[in-house]
């Protein structure tokens, strides 16, 4: 099996960061929409979500209604919800133990994690559950020009 990479348009990455900085010092989150390509996935749209969790200082919960609507809209355009993003406001762009446990429930999803320090971004990385080992494996991120949000 070859490694698949996630193509992230610069604008889409910028939208992720802008939303997470708005949420700081709480965790922020949102959905990543796109489509499969020959060698991975292409992000076409970023959908910021309110964080529905009670303990927003240490966890996140994407709005389930927003997720349903986003899934439906994506399907109509021949796209899909590829995964989601969230921030670690005082941590690294690495899935926590809780993240890894939750990822096991939906192993097809891509997890983009953004690490922050003092309100600034200090790293953005994509991860996906590896069913064999039960651990999160890093997905190669290709930052690409253009397209993104329509
Ligand atoms: Zn996390």
C-alpha cells in the first residue's frame, strides 16, 4: 500500500488557522470537505463549526447538525466530508490519547490537528487511523496553490 497525501490549498489552510485563532484560548474545530484523487485527497472547502463541548478548554465537539448538512451538500457536488480539524491551544499538532480513541470509531476520517502557543500557530499536521496498529499515522500534507473555497 502506498502512502496517500492530503492536498491542502493555501486558502483552505488559512481558513483553518483563522478560525482556530478566533477560538483561542479554547479549542476550535470544523469540517474538511473534498474529494478523493488518484493518490490521496484534495481539500475543496473548509466549514468552521462551533465547539459544542462543555469543556472547550480541553476538548471539542463538532455541531452534529452542521455535519449532516455539510455531508448532504458535499454529496450533491460529488464530494465528501474527508475529515475535520481542531486545535490544541497549548499543545502540539499531535493527536492526544482521547483523539486516538475517538478516531478508532470513524477510522476513515482524516484528522487535522493544529498546535498553538500563545495564540500563534506552531504546526499543522494531518493524521489518520491505521487499523492494523490502532495508532494514528501521519498523512503527508501537500500545500497547493489556488482553488479552495468557492
Ligand atoms: Zn485533540
